[in-house]
């Protein structure tokens, strides 16, 4: 009897030790602070595990999150349906919608956050979760925010009104392939708005017949965006843009500039100037005058509706009086 109890006890210890070392039970929902250096993870998605999230923080406004040694392969049969199950997403990054979604990556690929934090999410479809064992590895570290290399640099625009220059990498020589650069221009004086002048633009298209607003994943482009009272306003510029060498007075105290290049064609890039200026006068057709005109139109519409309601009430009263028999 004593031997039996001892055997049961040892079996329990072995099972407990095995479970503790089981890669299927490694925690995968973490908040990771990278101030102490590199952090590496290797996670196995055994049947039944369908989601994991890692939230990274650098702890510094001038440091971004950099993921290297990314290895995973969640490809569905014959194709990748990146926005559905069996995928990994990274956000926020310099990409369309600020989210990068992929079904597979190899160790030579790198993902960098726009600024000082990043969310890495893994979603496994029910079929794969029931039938396959999948693996994901990564190394997280910090990298300096320079405005390129996938990072987004905040630039304070002085209130003096003097022009400042901004160019693509290596300008006026050809920009490097696979560039991802981003800048947020922020007026030092919140009462002023940002003005952008495009001085030079040489960004060739893979398909010259397409407009710059219809771009593929690998097309080179310069992207301007700023908030507006009726939504975000944006311009996608390339070598055949009608807006080539144009002036862009925004209607906000900040504007975002993003530049992307693929691997097939490289041009000279762009050169632009920016500055902070006073708001235009209200009769100059800007957003403020547009807003004022809308308010006047709404007010006139309400007054017209009220007047129509009064007329209807009077008409109904007159009809009721006519139908009421007079006293004998």
C-alpha cells in the first residue's frame, strides 16, 4: 500500500513538472516594457489556443518598438486571407490603416511601430486551433524614432512663419527601396495652421496609367493628411499628380506626411517646405466659412419649417371653424 501511494505521488510530481514545461501552456497575453533591453518569446499554439496578445511599451517618446526574428506560418491552404483568421497583426505601424496583417514571416523581416508602443495580436481559426500545432517567435527591442525606418517623428513648427525644409531620404539622389517615413507637423502656436508647399516631386509609378489615388501595396507615394471639421482630408501624390508643385494650406494646427517606396523603381523623391501661418479670412472659402455657411443654411431651414408648421396650424383651425355649425 505504501509503495502504491509513493508511485501515485511520483506520477503526480512528474505530470506537474511536464505540464510546467509544456510549451502549449506558456502564457501569451503580456504587457512588456522594453526599457531593460531585448525580450524574446517562442510560443506554441497547440490545438485549442486561438488568440494571444502582446502589448509593448518603450517607456520613451523618442524610442519605437522594433520586432526582429519574426517567424511564423499560419497560411491557409494555397492562399493567405490576411484579414480573417490564421493571421498576425501589428499596430500602429506605418501602413494603410496603420495596421499590418500577415499570415507568415521569416526571420529576416522587421516590423517597427510608428511611435513608442505596439500591439501584436495572433488569431487562429477554429479549424487550425483544433487540428494543427503552430509556432511563433520574435525578439522585441527599442529603436530611435528618426522619421524613417517605419517610425513617425513629431516636428514642432515654429510660430515665426519661416519655411522649414523636408526631403525624402538621399534627396536629390534616388531614395532607397522599401522606405517608410512619417512625420507629424505640429504648430508651436495652437492658433496657427500648417501650410505645405511641394517644391519638387519625382516619384515614379509602376503603372503610369493609374492615378496616384489608386495605388498598390508596392507603389511609391507621398501622402499628406490633416484633420478637418468634416473629416480627415488627404492627398496621395506621385510623379503624375495634378497637384505637382502645389501649395497645400491646411485647416488644422497639425498635418501628417508619410512617404512609401517599393523595391522596383526609385526616383529623386520629394522636397517640400512647411510653416505655421495665421488662419485665412473667413470669406476665403476655407473650412471655417464652409462651417458658417452650413450653420446659416440649417438655421434658415429650421425657420422655414417653423413657418410652414404655423401655416398648417392656421389652415386646420380655419377648416374646423367652417365645419362647426353655427348656433341657431
